[in-house]
């Protein structure tokens, strides 16, 4: 592998981001509440790991205002967004104060204490089972304890540094 790194030269941050910008991703608002307080952020770096035990992962920037609250609370809810949530995604993805982020939508409370977005495509209430730090991000491995929603509906996607919608795929 060392010879490959030498042959190729280093991949720059910009090269990496430009390539990742071509990869379409679902958009989620990931939330938590507990002793460290309520917090939430927009995340595309979310994916399924295994169905036994049902586990997904979430990557969160370690120097963001929200990262520490997730680790400390130990639970979270992944709320997958629909096209009507584009403005909400921007609020949870920027420098908007936490109170304003949550005031922009209606929420219920999951068993872990995490806010559940009313109208989300799907909501995954999770216990954080382990955390691995990789570079600038913490990878949160999350055991799914409860699921809400999940019926086929149009999805919000993020690709080419902009939002788009993907029609629901019903049937085969
Ligand atoms: N994984 C992430 O942390 C992540 C993902 C998407 C967007 N963002 C943030 O949202 C803002 C807008 O992003 P954009 O897509 O319009 O343009 P961009 O050029 O910042 O990012 C392009 C793509 O690169 C990846 N990316 C961006 N920042 C990253 C990071 N710090 N670590 C790992 N992957 C990263 C994502 O897949 C993103 O869609 C930026 O501030 C970006 O940092 C962060
Ligand atoms: C479409 C899109 C997608 C993502 C993000 C942004 C946007 C607009 N952000 C950035 C993240 O939401 C932002 O850093 C948080 O809101 C925390 O910001 P504050 O530090 O609270 O301002 C983000 N951050 C992160 O740690 N992991 C991720 O997967 C993503 N994905």
C-alpha cells in the first residue's frame, strides 16, 4: 500500500469533496436530549451497518457545537427528511441557534429522550453502542431500538451541493 500512496500522491481535501459531491445521499436531522441537553444537526453521513443487531452509523464533526452532547447523552434519533423539509435541513446544517432549529418543526419524544420529527420519512430511535474517532469526525455506531414511519414517500436527497427530490418507488 505504501507504494500506491507514493505512486498516486496525496488526495487533497478539495479532490475528495468534489468527488463526494457527485454521490447522492439521503438527508437526516439527527437529534438527542438528556443530561447534556437537547441538540440536533443535519447529516448525510448516515448508513446502515447490519440488521443483526439492527445498527446504523452516524458521522459527526468532533469540533461542531453538537458533537459532545451526542456522546454524553448516549442516545439519538435519526429523522430521515422528505422534500418539504429542505428549509429545516438548512437550519439544522448551519449556524442557527439550537432553540430556533427546534422551533421550526413539531416533535414528539422517543424512549431515549431524543426528539422525533413529526412527518419524517422514517425515524430511528437509537442507543449509541460505540464511538470510533476517525480524523475530524466521530463515527457513532447506533443500535436501533424503535422505528417510526417507513411508508414509501418522496425522499429529499443532496447531490451536486444542492437538494433534489426522489420520487417514491412503489412496487417493483
Ligand atoms: N460528512 C460531513 O461532515 C458533511 C457532509 C455533507 C456536508 N457537510 C457540510 O455541509 C456544508 C456544505 O457541503 P456541500 O456538500 O455543499 O459542499 P462541500 O464541498 O463542503 O462538500 C462536498 C461533499 O463532501 C463531503 N464532505 C464535506 N465536508 C466533509 C467533511 N468535513 N468530512 C467528510 N466529508 C465531507 C460530503 O459528502 C459533501 O456532500 C459544508 O460545510 C460541509 O462541511 C458535511
Ligand atoms: C446537507 C448537509 C449535510 C451535512 C451537513 C450540513 C448540510 C447542510 N453537516 C454539517 C452539520 O449539519 C453542521 O456542522 C451542524 O449543524 C453543526 O453545526 P454547528 O457547529 O452547530 O453550527 C454535517 N456534519 C456532520 O458532522 N456530518 C454530516 O453528515 C453532515 N452532513
